[in-house]
């Protein structure tokens, strides 16, 4: 199941002002396609949409979806639809629309029943990551992952996962920490290996056995005698974290921070960015410039504005900057450029704009 928030961030965003009137959807059949097809029939009575807050806003997710999760719910099926969306001015941090449906079991030879709208929400990036971790954990505990299915858009290659060793308790309250760590790793693109703190020698041996590791966490509250000396020498010292917290929220917050630091460190070591991610980053920047009509030397913006969409989706800013530099050059009246971006020097720095001679090419890239 694909819970990776970074992959979801690469999908095209629903415009902030997009609205879908309920009247246009009454009794309508909707199909979701991505390798397989999932079809639903929406309610034919307006009152059935009442459980959906900001209904006309959230219903735009039915067309702009990036993920459709389907899990068994008794004899019925629960469906979770996610769609990334622009913030209030198109430049704010991305939002994620969520629509929750229940598909009652079909009694053959009768028609497929109308879906029931269970609820929904407009989520921030952070709220969406927490929701994804909770969903992954709940389905893992219920052993539903093998029974469920997911549709994804766009279908981008998964980046290589970082590997993190986590030394701590097996149970935190009623939570199974090995399962919880796997769920959190699925959302943030990391393989997190749980190691119980039986003894110093056991932990050191176990971490060596699961190497190579990119980073490690040692929860000191679980066993004060476990020190950073148990971590293999191949792990950079600045990526070994001692966690002194003992609540789930605080422990997960520090782990997510380490994942982000580790990702940045790995990027520094990686000389060549993958082509597929590079294409998506270029598309995000071009889409933002096109939506704000930054075309030609009379309509320009600062470098940070070009990168706004990348930052809003918490994508790889450093890689995006390299891609921008590779695809831009200084504007000259006497020269015809084939590059996508051009810039002019101003008192407050370089001002970027799209090459008006390349607009048709840019449209093709954005539409891919």
C-alpha cells in the first residue's frame, strides 16, 4: 500500500477555488482508474452529503484524486480518497482533501448500491501525515493490507528508502511499536527496524546484523545502559539520536525530524538526482509560473517565488534549485534562447520569467 506523503505531494494540486456543486453529482457514477478500475455510484439525495464538511470544496477530490484506498469493513468496503490542494493563495503550504465513503455489499443480481458518505476533512500537510500513519497502523493490526487495494496518481518510481535502527520498548501502552514504526516509515519513505533493548551486547549485535543503516535512534528511557556505542561505525555520528522522551507524540516527532535530517544528508552525498524526480520538480516549478502568468520579461518574480510550489509540497528544494539553474540563463535582447527560464538582474536580485518562445513546450511538459 502506498502511504508515502512525498509521493502524494508530487500529484497535481486541486486549485484552492475549485468547487463541485452537489446537484451535478446526484446519482452520478464515478470511476477511478489506475491499473485497475473502481466504480462507485454517488447518493441521489442531497441530504446524504451532509456528513461532508465544506461539501462542494471536498467533492473536487473525486476528480483531482491522488490516492484511493479501499479496505474491507465487514462485508462492506471502506474507501478513503485523498487529493492534494493549493493553499489559499496558491503559494501557501499544500492542503490535502479527504473524502470517506462506505460501499455497501452488492446483493446480486441487483445493481451496485449507492455509496454512503461517512465524512471528510481539509487537512494540513502535518495532519495528513498523522492520518496516514494511523491508517497504516490500523490496517496492519487488522491484517487488512493484503486484502485492500490502492489506486495512485501519478505513478512515479519509489525513491530508495533510508534505513533507520530504532532501539526501544516493544509496547507503549497498547501500541505495538514495531508495527507503529513500520507504519510511520511507510508514510515518510523509511525502513525503520525495531530492536528491543535486552542487553548492550544484544543490541550491538542486532544493529550490526541489520546494517547497512543510515541513522539510528536510542530511546534512553527504555534502557539507560544502552549508549551510542552500540551503533555501527558506518552510521554518521550526527545521525545517531538519543531520545529522552517517553510519550508517543514526542518520540514520533523526534523520529520524523531525524528522518528529514537523514534525507538531507543523503542528498548532500548523492551527486546525481534521479531523472524521474527531476522531471516532477521541473513540472511543479513550471506549473506555478504558468498559473501566475510569469511569461516574458515584463512579468517576473524572484528566485524564491519560483521555488514556492516545491517548498509548499515539502519536496527537494536543493535539487529544484539545481534544475532551475540548469534550465535558465540571463536574458539578452540580441540572443534567442532555447531554455525554459530566463532572468534579468535587478537591484533586489535576479528576476525570473518563462521564455515566451518556449510556451508551447512548457505547456506540454506541464500536461504530462
